[in-house]
C-alpha cells in the first residue's frame, strides 16, 4: 500500500469587514497541524471583484502560497468599500509574492479579466480548474492559454465551499518534502481529480515534460486509471481536441489504453475522464492530467484562434478600465492600461503569419 502525504492550504481573505476564522493565522506554515504525512500551510487569496458583475467583471482572484508575510492589499476595490480604487492590479501581487519566494495560482477556471494578462506576462505558476464546484468541468480558457504556448500546470481547490473533494496530486518521487511538492507543481507533474487516479505518458515521459520531435513523427501515448466511481469515458486531447478515446457503456473502474499521436505542429497532449456518476458532494466525477508539451518548430493553427480570442477579451477589459473603474489618479489608471496592452501585444504577435 502506498501512503500519499497530504498537503492542506488555507488562505487569509478580506471581504468588507466580515470576520473569517482563517484570518487569525499568519501566512506560512501552520506547524501545530503538521506531521510526517500532513503539511498544512496558510496562504492568501488576493482578489478584485467588479461592482456590477461580481463573478467575471473584475480582475479576478489569485492564490498565493509559500509566503511568510501578507502581500498587501489582500483585496481592492468593491471588496473593501464602495469608494476603494480598482488598483493595484493582481499582477503586482504576483510580483510581490514571487519576490518573497512565493508561488501564484490563478483561481476559479480563469474567471476574471486579468487572467490572460497575468498568464501572458509569465506571472502564474499554476492554474486552478473545477474550482470550487461547476456542474461540468470547464477547461475552455485553460485550453486557450495552452494553445497560445503558455505553460500552465493544472491545479485545483475547494474554494470556501465545504462541498468539494477537488484535489491536486503532485509527483515528488519516493519521499515527501514540501519544497519537492512545490517544485513538482511548478514543473507540471500534476493531476487534478475529485476521485479517479489518472496517469499519462508520451514516449514514456510524464506530464510537465518538453518533448522535441520532428513534425509528423508518431508519439506513443498511454493512459491508465483507477476509480471508485465507474467512468464512462477516457479521452486523450491534443491542443484541446480529442484524438483518442475509450468509452464504457457499462462503466469502468480500472483500465488502460494506448494511442498514436502524429504531432505535425507544436502543441500539448493531456488525458481526462468523465463519468455520469456524481461524488458524495453531488459533483460530476472528473480527472485531468497536466499537459506534456510537444515541440516541433511548427506553429499550430489553434494558437491564432486562441490569441484572437484573448486579444478581443483584453479590448473589452480596457473599455471597462478606462470608463468604469475607479482610480486615485490618471497615472494609476494608465499604469493598468499599459499593463493590459503589454499582454495584448503578446497575443497580437501570435496573430502574425
């Protein structure tokens, strides 16, 4: 029997003057709750919500781990009060966390208009999916970022709802050390799941690996799984499109299959599973591996499509920043505008032949 060490992260949070139990802990390791097999850490959720569109209209939310002191501000704008400025952007919190040796995970399936900005500018270490509880797993924004050539390991979490078993597993080798866990997360050796164990290799390489191959050279992709709940479908996706699948009308709790992939362009390959069954929190059963990256030297057609979508999304964000958001000065507003335009120029560069 293999004993899997457990890592638990809680986060300090600020929403108006509401008290939260987690806020009594300072960032860093909660040593009183740690053991040889259980690491507990207090991080931070740095956030911004729009005054009108609470879910999608603001900059978004990020999770900061491995920090020793609070990165201020924890919240900005409407989450503080009606007159608090929509400043600073979350990218500044990312920079502060990295300067202090921390890591940054984007929350909530890419919700928030600063997500494509932070991703393009290299501010993120991982990307939370299925967080906290969408009725179907949502991968659209993440797939688009991967298609743009951005390396974003899959992560997940339960958010504040006590109604989720979403977990991230990180391959660390034979023994558990927290620094190895962090390094494995950043390297993309991860699996997200609310139950099934899912494993992927491409030419015997695991998720997070860069594979350099000649265009069109066939790659041996292998998938295996074990699940308490019966699975209906196991898929291999290449640049977000299904290129290999196995369906189980009667359900499957364990199995494996192999498929060949002739990668003619740059891209990424990953595995995912679906089930008609729901877990004990009444959430659809799922699992998804982080990608293995294939480098051929030929740009994929999916890159331009995804880059065009993010370019347009940033146009919409700039409209809101320029005409709806509150700032103490035009200098602050222009800072945020230039930040978003800098990221937009990266996506525009992907549109050129």
